[in-house]
C-alpha cells in the first residue's frame, strides 16, 4: 500500500523540531500519519537565520510511503 502525509511543525532556533507544534495536515491513512509523526520527532535542521540571528520557522514537510517492489 502506498500513501502520503503532510506535516507542519516549528523548527526552533537550534534546529530541533518543537514536538508540541506538530500537526497532520493531510494523511492518506492513519498508519502513515503515525509513522511520519514518529520520524519527524528525531529530525534536525540547520537553523534559519534572519539578520544574522537564528530564528524559529514553520516547516511544511511531505512524506511519501511507497511499497517496495
């Protein structure tokens, strides 16, 4: 079974995902949403900079789940 998920969340000024802000915007199946939520909790990003200062941002991340052939 294939599917997609789209999550939105805040990446803080250190590059970590603020887990309290994670939201499922779209999911083709609850199982895919659960897997994406588990995965994104461990993500790290390069912090965004504005005027030479690290700032939090809102990220919109797509996930694609494809069954191996």
